[in-house]
C-alpha cells in the first residue's frame, strides 16, 4: 500500500498576515496491523453468512431456543387452576399456580416472569372465549388467582 503525500494547504488554512506557522512534530510512518475477529458477535455473523439468514432471522432463532428450555420446566395445570377458589387467592400455592411447583424457591426471577406471562396469555378470559370455552364473568374466575398471586 503506497502512501501519498498530502498537500498541506489543501487541509490546513493558509496563515494570515502577522501569523506564523511551524512544525511541532513530524507524523510517524503508517503501520499495518493484523486483527483477528473473535467473539459471539463474529460467530453470529458467520452463522448468518453461512446459512444465508438475515439479522432478524438469527435473533428470532436464538431467542426461541432460550424460551424452549424454560418451557419444559413449566407444567400445564389447568385442572388445578379450575379447582381454585378466587376469593381465597391469598392462601393458594403461588408456585403451583404459575406451574413452577417442582422448582419452588429455586425458580429464578426470569423463570417466574416467563411462567406468569405464559399463564396470563394462555388463561386470559378473552383467549379462552376464542377457543370456545365457558368463562365466568367478574372476579369469580380462576384467572384472578393468577393475576393477584403475582403481586
């Protein structure tokens, strides 16, 4: 790579009357450095390049694999939820309501949030109506046990 000299008047302004210019320090010769890309971002880039995926496809693919790991720990407990008394929500087993009875106090905050979100989305009265299920109106529904138990 050849370095060409740059004409200083094209970069620096011309000295006006009464001003002087001087060289303070000479620039060192440019050097070439070899850099090796590493890390998870570079690995993700190569993965996208090799598989001919876009950036959004890769991010969706990686996030869905993370959620699938936690879904195995959350159990389906619709029968248990239907047997609960919504007026006695303070005395219920909140871990069991969220489907985390096996993990209990060992559940991480992230697992609890995911389980809560999953239960709310799955058991929401509007979603159940859309599936053709019978839904009680007001606070007499077991959905109250899910939403109040989170607090």
